[in-house]
């Protein structure tokens, strides 16, 4: 028995690589889409109250917001770091290819955005904003995968030096 109870174990650890690539894709998409949802709720809350305090009738809030190019651009920019986080986590949880998992998560998010465009309501969302909603997940999730790869390589070089 080792006299120091805080000594790390000497036996090699058992490899528990039972992670599912599908789970990595779904969790990454959920993280990215979930954070986007929270960010957009907060942005909408602030902007809608600003419009309301200016006297805009409640029935016109969505039409005014969706007619504002600056508001839509700000919303798309705010979505980017959220989706980067989704790409990071899909890559981190993937047992195999980090970039493949991140891009698969991006495809899932883009598919959800496309599905949302076929809803039974008519909001005046400009065409460029709809296209950006479909395209933006791919570079953002890819960037998240690159951040995970950089983090993993940095950790490996620190471990190798130790």
C-alpha cells in the first residue's frame, strides 16, 4: 500500500470510448441552437421594449423588427458565437472526426432553420436573412471545431512537455 493516499493510480485507465457520433451531433446542434434561442430572446426583448416605449403598437412589433436591416444583422452577428460553441461541443464529444461532427451539427441546425421557414405564418423576413440563416451555421460550427482542435493540440503539447 502506498503511504500517500493522494498518489495517482499506477494502472492504465480503461478506455471508455463508447461515445456515439450521433449523440455528439445532436448535442452540438442543441448547444448551438439553444444558445441562439436564448440570445435572440434577449435581443428581441430589448428591441421590442425600445419600440414599445417609442409608441409602436404591439401588432406592428414583429413587422418593424423584421423590416430593420440593422436589427437583423445584429441578430445574425449575435448568433455566430452561439453556433461556434455548438461546433466546439460537437467536436469535443465526437469519438471520430471533429470537423465532420461539427458540420453535421451545422446541417441539423440549417435543416431546423429551413423547417421554420415553412411555418404557417407570414412574417416579412427578407430573402437575404433567410439565406444567411441557412449558410451561417456552417462556417460558425467549423470554427468551433477548429477551436476544439487547437485546444486539444495545445493540451497534448503541454502533456508531452510534462
